[in-house]
């Protein structure tokens, strides 16, 4: 949509419930939140495990497909 280039991805994810079914919006929000936590952990925290990373990445493909329809 026009004008969305300047909006943060977090804001776009929060608005998804207005543009798609609730399940898709909820699952997209969950995987986005997990990926953000995995990318922004602090050195004194334990980062995500390899299995967590793989599971989150595997979830992204179906969410992209759902949102492309």
C-alpha cells in the first residue's frame, strides 16, 4: 500500500489483523516477535538454540505464503 514504506515493521505486523484472518495475523506476530528476540539478545543472555532458529525460519515460509494471497 502507498505510504507504508516509512512505517516500522512492528507497526505493520500489529495492523495485520485488519487485513488478514486472525490466525494468520497471530502466527505472524508470534514468529516476528521470536525472530526479533533471537536477533537482539544481549551478550549476558543465552541466545536462541539452533533448533529454535530452524523452527522460526521454517515458520516464515508459510506466513509469507498466507500473506501473499
